[in-house]
């Protein structure tokens, strides 16, 4: 594992004297480090370089495009934990690193001349450090020759609870300056662009309004009206520039301006107000004096879309008028500085500096006073390691500690107070550590870790650093703390714990339980209490290191002795004589057994007539005063297991564990409890007991694990474990042999191992086999014959089992016969369904019923009865949720649902029926993209039959509950299309406005603005609609403007836009389309109603020939007559054309963009 940190830099300067004659080596700076769980090699070249890197047979091969010199031995020494050798090829361009481990991963990064190669260990889950980004290169502003062709800069705006944010979304880094005075914010950007104020103009935000812009030379000037009492904050985020207009603070007309700490050198110009064309220049304040040092630095500017606090300036005396707030945010480009300087007026006497206010002077003096420094906070280090998470706590000097668990919290207590920064324990490690917190303490360090699941801690000490590893296994177990009773005849009774290096006794309060624990810390190495011990006056918690005492009496006392901790009370502890059991002590009889998993069932002559006599003898043995109580109770538990009495066996084991908790750690105890849980059907508990590390190599425990795995249908595990213990099966009585052989046959059958099935069944005992197992073995033989293609023989065995009269197996035999006949075609699906409906009620509650229901559901779906098929599956999955086959059936349900609504099978149903089926089983809708596609397809189906309301309901649910980000904005646009088609413009408007967000793709943002404008137009808010699409110039925006002008009876503007839409269509060879002819007719009507004779004549001249050849020739003649000759026919035709709804024509493009289907033609 990578753990060593090496910060040494290898400055490799290739000298010509050392260079090969074949090449001239270049000087390269190489740094190596091994930290954060991975190794890094960083090459810094003078100029960017091309390279390739790969791993070949345990060797990293890196080849650059030009030669360089290198100290290969130095790098090998620094990376000795990772590589065994570093060699440079003769060409001077290739490096080879021989890895010590072959299963590592290579992660590459390159930024300009920097190349980083990170060698990641197996299972690495952390994050590698990113290379620094190169400084941006600013461009030279273009010369403005045609203002109409200016590039458009997007202006995003949205309100927050206590500020309104405006973001100028430049595509490059642009210098800017601003001035704020008397409710006017003026900003000058050193780049000529046209701002898109569509949204800001349409939806004024609190404390800011009236956006205006103009060009001043080669710069852009923006003017905004703001609340005179509002505050201002501004910052950069990449190429974006943001201004936050703060809510007024209520303290008169004072203005608070804050800005981020700039990382760029200040420009060589003083901050002045920008020039305002044809207006009085905005006065500027004098250049402020540098502020004295503050106790804390300004906060790092937040990214666009987040809040940032403003810092109010000191209040100035009334005698001095408040200056305007002006500030320049610099950029290193000199020509941009010059552009800004040219855009500003000369400063006259009005710009003279004001004397600093008294309050500011006092603040400066106060700032010069010495500031008390806080002690440095130690930073916890956390990283992913193989099989767990490693937490390191570095101290300045060695400290003693204790680590113990209480509930779901792991306590870390150290006997010196240090504050730790635990921020590194973030959501990456949530599955192991849900939360980390430090409990305040004046004389100790107390850290609580809320664990995310069952993990095993390993604690090590190295100098002044303690390292805790939380994983699936203990890497190095703690030495045990041994306890002894000291029940004295004279003096108080005590409990002694042999803690090798005790340090301090520290009382700590549990913040959740409210009680006080007594913690004994100790120096390393780790020494802990394996299991909890409970006495009358106290409980000792299990620990990884140190001792944790939970007092149960008021006068408890803990003292430290030489290499021990002593626990007592004023009147002594209530103790029995003897020693405290330190490790499992179930019996000598248990320990004399060859394997702890072995159950010596042959020890008892198992028969009903012997049961009472044998149990009585065991109970009498348990009651003898001199008896080994633990051994007696364990023998009783095994006796119950021999007779198959699992509940009684568990009860005896539970009493044993209550007497001594350490008994539960004995592998023989775990094996007995696991087998009892298996017999009770508690398979998860049985698997956990039988999988303990002490039983992994035990062949008898492997047999019990095999039985559990077979019940859980984990066939690979069943075969592996049963094979491991196969040669010991003969040691058990015939009933247990039969159980194990049948399990082996089932596991072999599951993987089509016919020979394995036959071998297992051939070794079945001939006598004393329970009838159920004999019938199951017979059924398995029939299934084996079916695998071999001997269907007639198999059917004979199935009928034999079905007629046995033993219902649990008879149902399975009947089902096997029905299934085989149906699959071979001798029984139709319809007849099979009828028989299955009867069979399902003959045996209930186990895997047999589930198999019948699964077959029934499959046949129902195949016969087109999808609803009943899904209902059958749902019932089975709910009633048998713990069975493995139920999980497979749940997958069948999901697949059936996907086939219906993703793969088109529901298209054959009536739309209403499909919708009802979807709502009845909508919980089957998959998460993520598939589910979203499913809802979209169903909505399309509803739209195609004009069920727009139902389609909108589906999409609205998707927007409200399933989606976020760009996907949500995209589906909301689709929803708006449906609402507009359904003539519900207000809902369409709400769909767009309720899903606004920043950083949407340009095309999606464009479409959403068009839809918002169309909804406003449908609501007859024509001016607002035009404001939304200001600056948008494509064909759809032009058509929308034409529609808005047409609807608002602005005939001159409508005619202009319609003529622009038609463009040069009159020159094409093919005839005009119906939509084009309609636009020509509308343009003619608009020119006529606008009394534009020239426009009408131009339209006749250009489109007259095309229209004369069309079916609209007569109508075109009427609408293009001279205006002074137009009469009744024109007015009637104009009325008819004006009554035509343009919405459907406009929405046709959105149908194509969003895949919204056209309505299906009505069926007779």
C-alpha cells in the first residue's frame, strides 16, 4: 500500500557533456510524491510536449516527442515502494518503470507543459490532485465597423431571497469597471458586444430595473437603475462576470459595495466612472488608501448561482458627503486597460479626494494592534485503502488513547486536548463513516464516528500519530485485556484489568445517552477487551484499545496501578469467587472434537422412546453444583439439534451466551447456532454464523453452509461447500446424509451437471430416509431424465410423485408434469392456465406455490391477458419477497412492463387502456433515462389520439418529481408544447418559468424563449412576447414576430416580417408549398391594411407568377388589387385569412424538435 510521502524534487538538467551524440537533451523538472494513497510523477517541460504512456507486462512505458536527461536512479529511490527499477532508453525519449505490483492503474493528466502520471493501487477510491489550469490568454477587442453585426453576450438574471443576481456570460475574459451613484449603476466592459436583456427587461427583479446599453468607442457600456439603498457585490467566475444587487439594509441611503480579492495585478489607471454619452459624467471618489490589515481575509468569491455576503463600509460623518462607489476589476491586458481609460472622462475638481472619515481612521488604528492568534488546528487525514477506510490523527507529541464502540458510534478518546479538522471525512466515505464530530473537552480529545455499517477496527500507533483502519477484516488484532476477580475477605472486592501501559482515567459524557463513562487510555500498541463484560455494579464495553467502564452504581472508582487498571467501589464490588472467563470455554468435550463444526449426532441413540430419558439426564447434569455449567448447556443445545428441535436449541444457546458473552465467540457455538437458524429457515442469520473466519476451513461447517446456500439458491456456493465436506457426509445419521445428498443433487441440476445429479442420488442411504427426502430425490431423478431428453420416463416419475399423497411433493410433481407437457406442446396455454389456477391453491406458502404462480403469470401474458399476468406477479412478489425466485419474478414484471411501454407492445392496445394499465402498475417505471423514455413514449401515444390533458399530466409529474437539471428544463419545454397545443397558454408559461436555470444548452434555451414568447402572445401580452425574443433572428423567431404583429394588428410590421420569411422563394423552380402560399396571402393582406402600395406592388411582381399557377390564383388576385379598388370581396377574404389560427403552423417545428406526434386521423 502506498504510504510514504517524498517531497524531494529532482531537477534534471541535461548537460551536453552527458548527452548522447544522437540527440540534444532538454532540461526537465521532475518531482515525485507518494501520498494520498497513490504515487505521482510530475514532468515540467519548458514548452508543451506530446507523449504516450501505457502499461505492458508490469512495466510503465512513457515516450515523449523529444529527448531529455533524467536521473533514473534518483526516481527509483524515491518511488521504491512502487517501482523496482527506472530505465531510460537509448533514444533519450522513452522511460520504463518496472512496477512492484502488476494490478495497478495508470492515470494521466496534461496541462500545457505539465505532465502528471499517477500510479493508483488496486481498489483506489480517492481523488487525485488536479493540475493547475494555465492562465487565460486575453484577446484584443475587435474594431467596431458595423454595430448591427455585434456578437451577442447572454445576460442571465434571477432573484434570490436577499439579492438579485445579474451575470454577463462572456466567452472570453473581459476587463470591466463600474460606478454606482444615486441609484444608477454604470458598467463598462472592454469588449464591444450587444447584451441580450430579454429576460431582465421582461421580468424586472427586486432592486434593479431599466437595463440600457450603448457603445463607447470599442467598449460596451451598461446602465442599470438600482434601489438607492441597495448594496452591491461583484465577482468573476471564469469568463462570467456577476453583479449582486443586495436588499436595502434599512440604514438610510448608504450603499455597501464588496468585491472579491483580486489575484491580478492592479492596472496602471485610477478607478474612475465611465463616460455617459450626452449625460453629465458620473463623479468618482478619490482613489482609496490601502486598508490596514484585517483579522480575517475576505471570503473567496462564490461561483455564479450562489450567495455571497457583502461587507458594509464604515459610516462616514455627516459633514462629508458620501462618495460614489466605483471600482475597477483589472486584467493584465494593456490594450484593454487603454480602452477603459479612453471610455472615461477627465476628472476635474469634483473628483478630488475626500479626507478619510474619522471612523475609518479609528478602524485603521485598531487594526494595527496585535491580533491574538488561535492555536493551529490539526487536520485529520482519511483515504480509501484495500477493504476499508483509513483515518490518521497526527498529534504534535505522543499521546495515549482509547477506542471503543457503543451502539453505532465508535469513540476515539486521547488524553491531550487538540482540535481536529474533520472535513476530509466527506461523502466519499459515507458507506463506512456516516458522520464525524468532535465533542468539546478541556482536557482530552474526543471524536465520535457514526458508522455506516458493520466494520472491524484496527488501531496502530506510530510516534505521535494514531491510525485507525475500518474494514471488513481486522488487519492486526489488538492484544487482549485479561480480567480477574479479586474477592478479598479483608478489603473491598475489585476487578483488575491487565492494561500494559495505562495513562489516564478520563470521565466522558455520552451526548446521546446522557450518562458518564469512565475511560482508561493507554499507550500503544493496541490492547483491547474482546467482548463486553457485565457485573452488578458496572459494565465493561468491548474495545479496540484501552478500557471503557459504564458505571451502574454511584460509588464506582477506577484507579491505575503498574500495568493494570483497578475497578472497585467504596464497599467493594459484588463478585463471585474465581476468575473471569477470558475466552470461550464451552467444554473440554468441544475442544477435543477434531472440527468445531462437527455435530456428533451419533452420540445419542435418536428415537422417540429415548428422548425423555436423555433430556432428563442432561438437565440433571446441568443442575449438579460441581458441574461445568457452560459445557452442560452446550451439550443440551446439541442434543436438541440432533432431534431437529431448533427453537429449543437456540434457547439453550441463548442462555449460555447470557451466562458468558465470550461463549458466543467460540466457533463450535457459531456452528451450532448456524445450524439451528438453518432448520428454522433463518437463512441470513445461518449464513452469517457459519461464515465466521474460524469455520472457513472446517469441512463440517462447509456442509452446513452448503445446505444454507442450496436453500438460498446460491448454487455455486452450495456446490463448492458441499464438495469441501463431501467425504465427511458418511459420519452423520441417514436422515442427515439424505438431506445433504439431495442438496448436492439440486445444486448439480441447477448447473446442468447431470453426472453430478446421478452421483449424488446414487449415494443416498437405503434405510431410514424420511419420506419427504425420498420423494424429493425421486423428483430430482425425473428432472435429470428430462435433461437427458427422456421425457416419457420423466413424466412417469412426475405422475408417481404427484400421486404419492404427500401433498408438498405431490404438488411439485403435478407442476413438473404440467410444465413439461406445456413446453412440449401436448398441453395448450389455455388448458395449462386452467390447471394452474386449481393447482395454485393445493399447497401454499413456499417455493412450490411461487413456481406455480410464475408459470401462470407467464402464460397469462403470452395469451394477451397482460393485466392479470402482472397482478399475479405482483401478488407473488409481495407474498414471497424473501425467496430468490421472487426476485427473478420481479425482474419478469419489470421486463413485461418495459416491453409494453418501451418496446411498443402497448401500441396494440387502445390508448385509454394503455394509460390505465400504466397507472395501475406505475411503480414498475424504471429509474433514470429508461423511465423517462417510457413516460415520453406513453405521452406521445396520448398526444397522437388528442388526449392532451392526460399527456400533460404525465409530463407534469415527470417535471415535478423525477427530473433535475437540463433534463428537467428539456421535458418542461415539451410540456409547454403540449399545453400550447391544448390551448392552455398560462400553464405553458408556468411550465417554462418554474424550471428556469442557468447554463442550459444554447438550442434548448432558444426554444424555451420561443415557447415563452408564444404563450405570452396567446395571452395577448404582445409587447412582453416581443421583448422575450429580442435579439433572436432565426426563421422561427421571425415567424413568431410576424404572428405577434399579425395578431396585434400591426399590419406594417407584420408585412415586413412575412416578406422577410418569404425571402427569395419566388425564384425557386418548384411550386410554392401551401404554407408559403398562405404567408404570401397574409403578406398581401398586411400590405393592403397598412396602405403600403409599394409593398403590395412588389409582392405582385415577385410572387405573382408563382401564385397565378397555384390553386390560390383567384384569391391572390383579389388581395393584391390596387388598394383604391378593393371592395367587398377583399374584405371577406381578408376576414377569412385573418381568422386562420397560426398556432398549429408555428408549433409544427416544435413537434419535430421534440418528437411530438401529429394527431392520428379519426377511425370510422
